[in-house]
C-alpha cells in the first residue's frame, strides 16, 4: 500500500513550508517594515548662538533636550533624536545620559516635554 502511494505522490518542495512562519519571523518582518516607514524629517539648522541659548536654558531649568545630530544614514535619513538630560559638558561637547554629543554635531536642539500618559486622548 505504501508503495502505491509513493507512485502517485508529487512532492510540492518548499511550497508546503511557505505558510509555516514562526511568530518571531512575522514580528521581525513587521519591525523591519515599521523601521523603514519611520523616516525622520530634517529639522532646521540652528546657529551656534541658538544652540548655546537652548543648552543654557536646559541646564538652568534641569530639563530634557531633544538633539538632532548632523548625520545621515545610507538612505539619506536622519537618526532618531537623542533625548535626555544634560549630565555634563566639556570643551568638545555635552553628555546626554551616557552619550557624548559634540557641539559641532548638533544640527537642532529643543527642550523636550514628555507627554504624560494621562494627557493622551484617543
């Protein structure tokens, strides 16, 4: 009986495995798609005086800042803003948490106001 089955059976090759993606694979594909969709727009270039003014205000008021770095990836897109409190500085740059950002790398800087979950309206 088994031999008769093998005589008429046509193996579909990899087609039979097409629908057997693991949830991790599906999630990875979705993450890649959303990452590609998240393109960061170019913010206006600030002068060194404007940057110094925002830095001074952030230090005095102990506020978080959002910094757009003057660096683009291979697709011509800017990276996500570096967000955090200024922990220190020296003659070459500032420290946002544990990240060093040079003064000459700053394209745009703004005081960052977090949106509280209780203020979000659906």
